[in-house]
């Protein structure tokens, strides 16, 4: 009645709510029958806002009179048989969540007790068979202010629910209907004892019949499914209103109704879905998909004027409330109403939005593919804050974030930890795939294979998948368009492997991890790049302590701090070190740290676990195997460079290639996070990576090749240093040097004394290392290079370093 009077007055729900001083949600509840007992002042406000005459006001008051047997939508125990829904079985337990929360046994309604206890049951029943953590229940019941006795109260509610739900006459059992597992609970109802499970079973059977082409049987199953739907899920239970799982359930119900409406339209049986489409359209007044279906059904049933009025009303509301025009689906439906195109023929459907081939029926599946959260996760406050601070994808398109960093830095652990923390923000599920961009096989996962796996996880029957990979990708994007999922693409090789897996639209979030910096993904798709580096000192000690045990970490705190630094604060190295100690309980930490003070090989040996998945050597080898031949060779030769960083010219001289080729190889190594750039154009190794590269150059390059590479490197710096000295002291005699070796990059002159001085400031650490390297080379560089270096204005400390070298 309120809706009828509102339409006669030409008001929207928002306008009437403002006039009456009510919330839009409360007004919707009145119009849809979810709330039938307004307070006297609310009723009077509605009468005044609608401008009703006395007779209309009396009629409205009669319609709002209290019902005999319902209190806030909850059936009283011992309800009259006439009030019992036909869907409830004659014998046994029946739990209903597709409307007000109700529990029946042998067709007798059971009293559920206070709202908090009903909310606990509601949370368990909306995820039948899944674990619901106690923390989730606390958040729903008390939000940010749980009482000190919250856990005890939940345990008491669960205990009483067990007594209520267990078969009559039997004592409650720990392995019964509600099972406790750690800090979580699982609802295990008998088969066909929950309306949600029955609803999904009918929907799956309807989808299957649709796939087989038996549309009439599909409609029958859809009808049986939607008959279980008695209103908004868990209506009148305000504690769970807005919970992601409850909202997702509402979307699931609407999706099934839309599929049902489409088939009913094709069969010409519009009247069977019209009442339900009206109800959903009133509940979701801006849902264009629902209104598009309703337009067609109304017009096809002879109510073309009503359909056109409905379109015009929605068009005005979209313009007034959102400032947008109707979308393609609604506009196309309106055009079909004007043209009188309502029915379909053959294998196509024209009753919906546009003439398309019959879509593949997909049962509603909520995938949960996240691996287990990492144990003993520590730190990463900055990175977690960066992830949580990303723009909210609820209001825009898909958000894309990439965690990039070197091997062993803990990108996957960070991604999975954050995904578990934010799981409830993605009610439509979570997809996870290891793209194997860097792995022992050397064969990364093809994007098409990943799409195939995702389609299977989203409920597409294997026999109904398109044969063409491009069509599969289109179907994948279509399924994501109206869902809110988290998609974790782990261990990506490059941006090209990621792009085919991105949603085309919608409110999903994509979280990528890669050793590649994925700058191309940021350029083409606006991906936010979060660089993951080593832990800070405190976080590294905490991670070590979590593996060693609190007592040992406290008694050997000095050794823990040193071991953390010896592991370069890399999570992989820290976990391996803790595992080595755990394997040998009698091994003092000082012994492990002492073994890491030796050569590079001893350092890597101390972190070896024998497991390819956690071996530092093994995971670095996967990165190396993915390199191009030129980059792989330069990677090894760079281990011969003694300085903290290297320029393009030095790398070209070392590898005996052009500067262009050297720059391309350095960029590839940088993009794969095997090198860093502390200063633009100057590339540096991480110490652990350099130790591995030093092993590789000894294994794969013979002594003659290594010696020649070192001599070219020394020649490069010798001639550069001589040119710098000439620029600073043009009047002084020059040191006679031989011609540079073939492949050595040199410069003839510097721009002047200032340019030469800046070059020396940038290269002095490298030069001191080279002087020491030249001392063992057996060449004239051993005296020429230090002789030239001393010509610069060196301080006392620099002179002592030069003398020591």
C-alpha cells in the first residue's frame, strides 16, 4: 500500500523517506513486507508525507496492524499448522535462512532465544560445512567493543544451539551438528536440512537441464529453488545486516532468479516470474539487470504501458540520484519493448538484453583457493599498510597490485598473509594460481591453462568450456564482471603472463607476486607496484626468534642479532638458519655464525636445507635459468667486479660486448630483481646473489676467460682514471699507457675538472677495490692504477686505504 500511494504521489523512495523522516532502508522494509508494524509516529509521518485522506489513512493503519504469531519475523514455538511453509519436511530438522531465520523440528517451530544466539547460528548456516572463526563471530556481535566475556558468551551460545539442534532425546555431542575445531566452529546439518543447501541443489539441477536444452524441466527446478526464497536472507536479524556472506547470499539468490526469468521468457511463461521480479526490483531499485528482465516480462504479458512507465521512472531516478544514463542492457530492453520484440526462437534468446547464443549455465560457486596462511609471519607493517591503503575497488574497476622483489624476500608469504586478513572483504571468493614464472622445470604456466583452471573453480562444467582459448578468456572476464573476488597470481614471469588473467571490469582485486619488476603492467594497466625488500633488523630478529624459541632467543640474543645480519635479513635465509639450528639442537648459534664468516661458499652452505623449494642455491638457479644467454653470462662475470656497483661501460668491458647489449642485459637482470639500482645507471648485487654468482662463474667460465674479463675491466678503469687525471691536471706529464684491449670501453676526455672530480667521487669505492684486484693480476695495472689514483686529492683515510690495497 505504501508503494502504491508513493507512486500515485510521484515520489521516489528517497524523497518519501526524507519527507517522513525515515531511513530509505526502513521504507524499503515497509514496501516489501519485511517490516509490517511501524510505530505510531512513523505511520503518522508516512500519512502526512503521502498526503493521504482520512479513509486512506485508516486503510493503511489496518494493514499495519500486528500479526497474531510473528514477533520481528521470528516464528513462535508451536506455530499453527496453517502458518507452516509447505517446504518444511514432515519429519526431522529444518533450518531456514532464505528469509527470517527459523528452525523447525517435525514441523514445529523452535524458539531460538536472544538475537546474539540467532546471529551465531546465522553465521554458521550461511557457510554450511565451512569453519567460521570465533573472531569473526565476535566482530559481528560486538563490532569494536567486545565485552571481556565475549569468548565465554559465544561458547555458551554454541552449547545451547547444540542442545536445540541435536536429535530429540540425545545428549549434545562434540562431533554432532556443531563441531568445534580450535577457535572455530563448523555447522554439519543432515542432508536436506537447510533451505540454502536445497536451494543450491535445485539451482544446479536447473543449470544442468538448461545445458541439455530441456528448458521446461530447468524452469521447474528453478521454480522449486525460488519457492524456498521467503525474503531477504536473514531478514530482521540486524546484527548480520551488511555482513559480506549475507550480502553475497542475496546476490546469489538474484542471480538464480535472473536465470529463471530468462528461461521463462523464452518459453513465453512470463506471469510465473513477474511477482518475483517485481519484488526484487522493489528491493533493489537501481539494479538495471533486474529491471531489464522485468521490462520484457511486463510487455510480453500485455502490460507494455506499465513497462514503459517503469523504464521512465528508473531513468529519472538514475539521473536524479546517480547522475548517470541507463546502461546498455536496460536501454536495449526498452528498445525491444518499443519494437514489440519479446519472444525468442530456435537456439537464441531475445527476451533479455540482446540476441545472443544460449549462455553456458554456470552453477554458483564461491572458490576459496588460498593456501594456508604462513606460520610465524613477522613484520611487514609498511607493506601491509601499503596494500590496505590501495584505492577501494568497491567503487571502481578492478584494482591491480604487484609485490615485486628479489628471490627469498617473502613476497608469496606476504601476499597470502594479507589475503587471509582481508578474506571477508571478498565475499565472492578467492582464486590462487602459481604461474611458475621461476621454478625448477623452467616452464612457466601458460595463461590459457590458468584461465581454464579458474573457469573450473568458478563452476563451469568441463564439457561446456569453449574450445577456443580466446573465447575461454572472454567467458572468464564475463564471470568476473559482477563479482567481487581476490585473484592472487603468484610467481609471475613477466607482465605478458599476467595480462590475460586480468578482469575486464567489475570490483575484483588482483594481487601479483613476481621477481620481475612488472613496470610494463604499471604502464599499461595502472598496477600499483610495492617493492618488498629485506626485513628491518628488529623484524629479522623476531622472525629468527619465532623459529628458535623464545627461551633460546633470550639467552643468546647477541648471536641472534649477528645471525640475522649474516642472513642479510632475508626471510628465506632466516627460516633456513632457524631450521638448521632446530635440526641440531645442540648446535650453538655461535658455531653457525662462525661458519658464515668464511668464504662465499661456506656462507651458502650454512643456509642449505637439502630441500629444492627452500634451498637458496636452488631458487636462485631458477632465476638464472630464465635469463637470456647474454644476461646469464653477464650475471656470472659481474661477480668478478670488486666494487659496490657497476656502470654500463664497465659491464660492457667485462663481457666484451657493446654498451647497447650491456645495457639490455643489465636491464634484464634489474627487471628480474637480480640487481638493484641505488643510483640511476649504477647497478649493484645483493650480497647473497653475488655469492651465488661467484660460484657460477667458477663453475661455468674457465680460468682463461675469467682472467681476460678481469684484465678488460682493469683496462677500462685504468684508461678512465687516466682521462680524469688529465682533465684535472692538464699541464702535468701524462703516464704512458698501452692501447686498451679489444672490447674495452673508454672515453677520450672528461668535460673538465668538475666532471672528472664527480666521476672520482662516484667511482672511488670501485677504484680501491680494483687496486687490490690488480695487485694479484700480474699485470702493469698493479702499479699504474694506484699511481693514477693517488693523483687525486685524497684524505688521510683514503691514503691509508690505498696503501693497504
